[in-house]
C-alpha cells in the first residue's frame, strides 16, 4: 500500500485555492461549534478536498491507533473478512484497517457523494488491490437504519455529527450487526461524552471492552476531566496552507473505544487475552524526573491513580521509562 500522504499530494491540488481555503474554514467552524451540523459539512468537491488535506491524515492516524488494540486478537484467530465503515467520508478508516488487515473487504456508507467520490479516487490510487476494491455507498443513516453484518465496524468522527438519539440508534444497530466495534471521536469533552454514551450501550449489550478501559465499571475520571489520547502526524504543504500553520506536525487528540461481541469473547485468542495479567491504561504523558517516572493510570479495579516508579524497581522502571500516553502498563 502506498503512503496516504503521497496519494493525497498527487490527487489534491498542490496549492490551496480560494475555494478549498473557504471550505477548510467552514469545516473548522462547523467542527468547533460543538453541535451537530444542520446540513452535511462535506457538501461539494472543494470541501471534500479540504477535508482530505487537513483532517484525513489525522483521523486515519487516530483510527489506526484505536484498531491496533485488536492486533493481538486477530493474530491468533481469523482476521476480519468484512469491514463496514459508517460515515466513512473520504475513507480514513479504510486506509487504517487495510494497513493492518489487507485481506478485509470494506464497505463505506456515507451521506456525502463528494466525500465518497474522492474516497474512491484515493483508494484507487493506493496501489493496494484490497483497498481499491472498497465499496462506496451513498447512504444517509437515519432512525430505523439497519446495517449489513460485518466482522469489524468502524465509526469514526461521526457520532458528533448526529443527534444524541440517532447516535444511540446507530451504535445499537452496530451492536446488532457486527462482531467487533471501534468508535473514535475528537479528544474533546464532547467527543468523550459521545464515546461514554456509546460505552454504556456496549456494556448493557453484554459486549466486552478491549480498549482503552481496563474495566467495565463506571468511568472513574473526575468531573471536568475527559479520557483522550494523542497521535502525532506530519502536515503536508497544503495542510499547512489550509490551516495557516507553520509547524510541520500536529498532535491529533482523540477519544475511542474498541469492543467485542460476546461470541467473539469466547474465541481462543480472546480467552488467551483474558488470561493475561491485568493491565492499566496510561492516561497522560508520563512525567519523568531523575530516576523516577510518574504514570497516571486507569486500573482494572476501575480507579484512577498516580504511580511513581523509581529506578530501584529495575525492570518495572525500565518498562515505565519506555511507556507512553495511551499504552498499557502492568497493573501489579
Ligand atoms: C467528520 S467526517 C468523518 C469522516 C471519516 N469517518 C473520518 O474519520 O475521517 C463525518 C462524516 O459523516 C458523514 N455523515 C454525517 N451524517 C451522516 C448521516 N446521517 N449518514 C451518513 N453519513 C453521515 C459526513 O458526510 C462525513 O463524511
């Protein structure tokens, strides 16, 4: 598979046009407004190009991080054969999924024809037969939507564009049709709230959380705090122009969950995982001082605590030193 950055550089205009600049500003205003857009945000070719240039590399990287938690499961059992991507837009999740499971057959549902059209062009240029075989379907998710069955369903940066009622229905439909579900939202209080609402439905349906939570009890974060992670991406020249940005990189903050259906929890790979020693989740950038590493951890008991690991602890210290925000860390 070719690099997404190279394909974007070849497919999109080399320099920001007035139309893509205006579209990027409009998209930014929509996403910053903190409420679901009244009409589709990606409404024409210029806004699809702007989205692909300044959002898609970041959403793809965030989804890839979330999906990485499924690698141990699908190393020991059959990898996903079918992948459904809801509100898939220009195909960020398809690129992320095919980077890990090239044999998957993907299907993208989205209400924006310009986003789907650009997604198809990018996938065709990927040099990857599986990715190019993706089906792109114009579909508006609405109350009562039923979904096709899939081994893996991804829902990235979509729930915030729906009313809370419709978002709940969409998650419910995923739980009825899929075996594994990955949801990614912006790493903001609002994105976290959407993930938390989905988490309640997931647990109420008897599904098991694989990540990021190491427990299935109430989220222990204090009011005003929100669970989110970060991934660094390089900005292209067009990306920098559209954002009037100088730095060559940016950090995408995201909230997410990955969950498996009860029947998947019984397969050998999943049971093996369940038998592994419990692990906590690192919730912040570790703080390092001379001979000490301080980790903020969400624990298997459903608590948040700070652990200070000192050099005297030998292997645990070396492990802590190599641990990053978002990683797991042995609970004991
Ligand atoms: C922020 S974009 C996310 C695109 C892609 N999933 C990603 O992570 O980059 C939201 C996408 O959801 C689509 N969308 C919004 N409401 C929708 C609906 N009711 N049914 C289907 N697609 C919808 C939009 O057209 C847009 O492509």
